[in-house]
């Protein structure tokens, strides 16, 4: 079988080391108080406990502000208003629906919201695969489970395969041929989208960003909207509640069931980024059928003269899909809306059958085309 040369394999692995280095760098940037914003030094903030004394007693200890994925540029550390330059789209949308964004701040808030979403529209959900601090912690935990908990890992892989088979047979009752219809029918997607919708409705009713109060990403890096939301409830200026650190712990431990369980099935930030990623036209992983040993015996195979290439099919076991953290059905041309551009499928394929197309048709456009085709050519009813 014609497989990759050692030199090309090394170049591919270098991409993996680059991504993990970038992920680790962002993690340290978000959780360590190492950065100074312009003219403002990160101050120490009190940490309270709801169970031991509440907010009316002295804090247990203090923590310095870390950098925040919730806000890219801050007005100051002691003020994070609706006009701050937001990065988190869920926090930004919640701020808008609270009705507390007024006057000149409305335009700046909308601009700040799109500053984060524009790269997602162009290049896909890069944040979840390359920058999310909680996602990086979960990925490290997943690697630990693979290495030190083999029995649990086997069960996780079995659940992932069962989940993938179910999604292959699911059809949307509104539009069975398009990803939007499958999204409606997909119970897993409904959870994350349900959390997103509930957060927006709750924020509109209670007039403060509801999900930011418990957001595991915000808790991990002591995010500004996580702290700001509690200001509305307590009247104190941005307290840090130690019990709330249980939420990122739960998000990480959820991976004992499936890899990236929180990221794929619960996280509302991932849900909105996947929706935005469906419009991404760049850097799309694609299977080259002529080289893929799963789709058939390629011409590059030394055993091409045989009728059935059994050996290499058994050796591969669809590894490109097995390493995908988003469990995408790549071989069946599944939707790439949730693709985080981690490039693991490209790196893992030993037969150079995965190509990263620089430009392709976005999933949202393909869905609209299928829908238009279905509406313009409806199935003829069978006449008795």
C-alpha cells in the first residue's frame, strides 16, 4: 500500500504540535494574571462562599483578575458595561436582550459582537478547536482518559459509534434532505440549542445575563460577564463565588461519557459558533475518494489487481472519523458546520486521502440549494 513518507508524516504531526501549543498558550493567557491591559493593572478580587458566611462576611481569599475570553478590550477592570468590546457571542446576545444596552452603546455592542463572529463566518469554528480554555482542559482530560482509563475509553468509543449511527438514520421532519432539518431532529443538538434559547429568554425576563452566571468558560478564566451578571443579583461589585467552580468541573467530568461531551452536546457557545460555522467557505476537510481505502481500493494500492482490498480496510477502521473530536461523518460527506479545524483527520490519514480545501461551498449554501431543489421538484404523488 502506498502510504505517506516519513517526511510528510512528520510535517503533518508538526501541525498537531502547533495546535496544542496554541491551545496551551491561550489557556495560560486566560487563566493566569500575566497580562496588563492598557493603563490598568489587574487587581486582586475577593472570593466568597455561599455556604460559608455568604457575601456579608469577609472573603475566604483573593484572586487576581485573569484575562477574559468574555471581553477582548475592557473599559476598565472595575466597569464592564454593555459597551465593552465583547468576544463571547452568547454573552453579547444576552446583554442585548436584557435591554440594558442603550443609546450610543448599542452600535459599539453590535460591532463588538460581530468582531468575534466574523472569523467564524469565514474560517469556521476555530475558537472551540484552537482557543477555548475550557475546551483545552477537556481535551487534556480526554487524553488522560485514553491513556490511564482504557476500559472507560472503550465504552466512550462504543457510545460515540452508536451516536453516529443514530445520526446517520435521523431525518428532519421539516427538511429531511438538509442539515437544518437534521438539526431539529437531532436530540443532541437540541440540548445545546435549548440551553442557548433558554439563556436568551431568561436574560430578557430577569434583565441580566443568566447563563454568564454559571458559564464554565467564564468561571475558569473569571470572565467579566460571569462576574458582572452577579453584580445584578448581589449588589456587590463582581464577587467571585467559589462554589461556581463546580460547573467547569462537571463540564470536564462529562467527558467520561463521551469525548468533548460538554462541547458537542451542551455548550451554548459551541451551538452558536456551529451555526455561524455553517457559513464558512474556507479550509474544509474533504475526502479524496480515489485515495481513500474505505470508499474502495485506490489505484495507488499495490494490491489493486485484487477484487477486494480487505487488508487495508481492516487496518484503517475509519481512523479519520475516530479521531474527530466532533464525531463528524466525514466519509459520508456529513455536515462540516461543527468542524473546529483541528486537522486531526488530515493528520491521521496515512494514505493522504484527506484534503484541506482552501475554498468550498458552505454547508448553509448547500442546505439552501437542496431545499430549493426539493421545493422546485416535489415528488409526484402515486396515482391509484
